């Protein structure tokens, strides 16, 4: 396989990315009922902060209600899903808004949410350690992860895809071979899938996907692989030079990661997701509606 050419003009890749991001920060434009005020550009939100919440038998909720704050793990380099604008300091994205909605459902005001960026490889440990109360960030529900933590949801379903240079010959996963290098995040399901099912393909790993995208732009790798919803966000920032190719080749069901054994919190979150009316759709439309990502709200899994 021909190695994809180094893309011209990406010596200033970061600057270009920031500039594009600034134009497209994905600020929600919802006109839904405004029950909480973020104090930033997303001043109108489709959810309301609940009052007098009680959740019997949830150690996580007990901790949240005694401290008055909620610690939430997220991603912050995934535009459209979990993103921290380096210029404005604003957090945006579908996952971030799901996290805010769940915080509001627990009765926590938006300014009492402490977001923490946690890389794919460190999520289970952060939950096990109690560093965070819950995690919302492209976190696929898997049996292996369920050995250590529990998941509410799923709240979103996507599949593994490939991001390549606009002039690449790679059109699908079948074009990967021993002459191609694919980049993904350590501890993620996509890197595991490549290693297990496409062992001849060379791999490179970072803690984040944005580092993989930098390498792709610099010609250091031939493709970036992770969930299509994530890749579409990167491609949208640089459509002249990046494209998502092929059909999804896995199913990734995103859950809200919580402490194992806290079934009361899982059930509470599941009820919010199920009984939220059109909140999910509004969050989707605000963050991913224009992206080309197609999705319907999935049914949640029963606890256990
Ligand atoms: N959804 C996949 C996973 O949980 C890939 C995205 C990510 O690393 O967050 O591993």
C-alpha cells in the first residue's frame, strides 16, 4: 500500500485546528425551556436542575449531596462530543451536555460541576478510585470494563471507522495491511479490535486521538481509527485534508461510567435517559445535528 503523502501546509496544524475550532465551537443554540444557566454561551438548555432529589442506596449520590459538587470525567479534545475550547475555555459537545443533564437531574447547579479530562486508558481506574463521580466520554460498554465498573445507558450507538488524508487510497478497513500504520488511543476498544482482528496492520498509540490526527496530517501514520462519531468531528474541522472512509466495522454503545455496585445511580440515570422526553434529541441536534452523524436514542439496558 502506498504510504499517504505528507499533507502540505500542516507545519501549523495546531494553529489551523484552533482557528477552525474557533469558527465552529458547536455552541448549543437550543431554544428549549431554560431551567439552568451555564453562565457562558450555552445559556439556554433543554434540561432543568431538579430540586429535592433523593436516591436511596447510592453511595455516589450521598457523596455528591454532602459536598454539593459533582466530579465528572470527560474528554476535551473530541469536537462535537467532548471539547474544551482553548481560547474561550468553554466546554461543548454531546457527551458534555449529557453529563450536564445528568448533573442537573441530581440537583447540581452547572457551576458546581467539576469537569476532569481523563484519557481512555485511565477511565476505569478513575472511577474505581473515586476520583470522579461518573464519566461521560465516548465510553463503550464492554463486559471487560463491567468487571471493574458499571454503566448506565447506552445513550448513543456508533461504530468504529477510519480517518485518512483526503488524497489517501485507503477506502475501507480491508485496505489496511502490513505496510500501513494505524493510530488510535491506548486502552480503547478500536485499538484492541485492530490488534485482535487485523494483527498484520502496524499500530501506533497515544493517550488521545487528537495526537493521532496530528500524526495523520504530518504523514506519520496512514489512518486514525476510532468511533465514527469522533472521526466525523475531526474531519469537519479540516474537510479539505481529511475524510472518513468505509463502513463502520464494530458497534460501540456509549454508557455513563459509574462505580461498580451503585445500581441505584445506574437506575436513576437510566430513568432520566428513558423519561427525558425530547431532551436527548435536543442535545443531539445542538451538538451533532449538522455533523452528518446519524443516530437515534437507543433503549437503555436493564441493570445487572
Ligand atoms: N468508544 C471507544 C472506547 O470506549 C473509543 C473511544 C474512546 O476511546 O473513548 O474505547
